[in-house]
């Protein structure tokens, strides 16, 4: 399985590469007044409205963004046979790598300083722990929070 590795608050995360459409610069994002913290804003992405989420606060991390160094990872996946498109903020993109399924382990809560509900597994890469994100769960939580606005 191939993964895109990226960092958020000095932690390394991964998403399956088949869910990633592309990585773009953070620019022309329109903030929405009184929106939930998880919704950073919206932008025009190739003629489509793209919600950009920032789940750092949901994970319990600092929400400061250095706009010069962050990217938006654009995710394309299907849920209930319907195409879903959204972006999320990554502080830096690290690499694309291949983890055999046998190297993906269940999430271990012990010692983690953030909410693990967005994780579906863990692995190691260059001696670092990699937290593998559950994109469908992130989308469901973000979508639920955004609809309450």
C-alpha cells in the first residue's frame, strides 16, 4: 500500500495515495464567519467549491498556520457511491512510501497526546512512528460539524 506522508505539529501522518488527488499551495482560501474550527475555509478548486479542513484543533494541536510553508492535500474518495472532494492542511509533505499491509499495526493509545479517533493504523518509516489517517471518519466528523453552522 502506498501512502503520502506529511507532518502536523511535529507528528507524521499518512493517507493512502489512492485517496489523494493532488497537493496544492494554500492560497485564496475564503474564511467563513462563525464556522466551526475544523473548517479552515473554502476555495475554488478547478471550478469546484472545495472545503478545506484543519483538524489540528480536533487532534488537540496548536492551530497556528505559517501560510508560507503549508499545503492543502486534496482528497478524492467515494462514500455511499458518491464522489467526495475536500482538502486538509498539511504543514509539510514528506514523502510517498510503500508499507506492506503486514507493517500496518492497530492504533496504540498509550503515549499519544491527541485524539486517536481519526486514525486507522500505525506504522514505522525511517525510525519514525507514522499515524495512518481514516479519511472517511475525518470527512464524516468534518461534514457533521460543518452542517451545524
